[in-house]
């Protein structure tokens, strides 16, 4: 079975580019049976779900996805609370949150994941500082837009429990996990800017990677960080296939506005 994976399409921010059309054409040409989307589709849960449904129904491949932190932000905070939005995703058949998708001997599981500050630099910052979600004049937007951030560690623990329960239910299958948040430190921002020793705290949790390795997961797809990387660790193939914001494409000299280049650079394929 051939699988395609991508993340962080940000269809609203990238609205001036025909992301879905180019993505659909590329994945169809590859002959993949599934496209996995690891979150940050839009900033409106209704549009995220509708877009994945449309892509699934109008292509030669099946689409499975998880929400990202942006998909969980409320488009109308007074009307749609986080519990409603998360339940909406759990009820969406193409969304892996709270359920498993089994195809023969392959099982797809996943959810948004969350963060517990384990990727932050704890020799420089205290828990109280991480709880503020703000540093050097910059505020991590989940802290404003998602009430889950009032207790990030508990939310991360709930996500770990849910994914662990799924892992137990499909333990005899070849398992592919999809989380928006990062499962390994290798994918965090590794540059010299000191603020990332702080903001890496909000990118994921080491506990996801340990769980995936303990449960012999074959492939782990994640997103969130907008860097494209892959690494094999302890038998797990970790892939971070982010498209990211069009404004970040400027770092690829000569390809600043080349959507096809960035779709091809972010999409990853594997056989299982
Ligand atoms: Fe993103």
C-alpha cells in the first residue's frame, strides 16, 4: 500500500495559491491509496472538515486527517467553544481523533497531540514561565485562542491516553500514527535564536515518541513546526512533511512563489 503524507496546508493563509488542486494532481500521479494530513488545514473547523471531504470524494485516493492547533481555534469564539469544535472533529469520519482506521493489516491512528513543555529548556525557564506562554514580547497564540492552554500538561496527558488506547486496539497491525504535535525533539527548532529554547516547549512532547517506540509504530507523521524533516529512531520512521506559510517559502531561493516546488518538497511517500 502506497501512502502520501503532508501537513500544515494553511489553506486560508495560502489562499492565493491553488494548494488543493496541485496537491490532488501530485498525489493522484503518485498512485498513492491514502493521503494523510497532519493538521493545520485552516483556522475554521467547518472548512477543514469540508475541504478534506471534498478532496476525498473527488480524488483517486482516500483522505485521513487530524486537526492542528490552528484548526481548533474558534472562528466565532462566542458561538463555538473548544469542546464543541473538538467533538465535531471526533465525529468526522475522515478525522482520526478518538478512533482508528483499519485497512487490511494496516492501522491509522492519531489526534492533534499536545505539549507538556518537555521540549523547552528547563535549565533556563521555570514551569511558571512556560505557563505564561509569552516571552520576549511574543505570545504563543494558543495561549489566547485555545482554553486547553489553561492546563497544557493535563491536555497532553489526555491526548496520550487516547492515543495509547488506540495503540492497544490495533496492536497486531502495522501502525501509522498521525499527530499534529511533534513526538521527538529532533524536529524542534534547532537554531541559535534564544527564544526557541522557550517556544519549543509548545511544539509537542517526548512522551509521544517514547510511546510510539514502545508500541513498535512503523511510521509517525507530524507537523506544526513548518520545517520538513525525516529521521528513523528505534525502528520508527518519523516524517514531518509541512507545506507551511507561503511567506516561509522565501527561504528556498529561486522558489519563493513556486507552489509546485513546495508541494513536492513537502509531500512524502512510503510503502507499507
Ligand atoms: Fe502550522
